[in-house]
């Protein structure tokens, strides 16, 4: 790999405040880290890779909203 002196730039965007969860109508979300399994209910508090609803409601197809 040859270095040409060019710098690769990346634009990162962050939410100042999470929007309310439409299922629970609150600002509380379940959080997952990048290293957490997809079905994890705990958060490693290192980073936020995914958010999910904390609702226990069931959709028409019998799946939990929190599993979507």
C-alpha cells in the first residue's frame, strides 16, 4: 500500500436526544453494544450499536415488537 498523503474523511452524525419510543410513548429504549448478541437484554455501556423498544406488546404475526 502506497501512502499518497491524502486523508480519508468520514462524516459522523449523532442524535442529541433520542426520539420517543412509539410503542411505549416514552424516551426509554433498550440498548445494545456492537459486541452484544442480537437477542441481548443487557447493555455493555461501552457503545450504542442498536436500540429497541422495551414494549412487551405482540404484533399481529405473534412476534414481540422488541424482537423486530
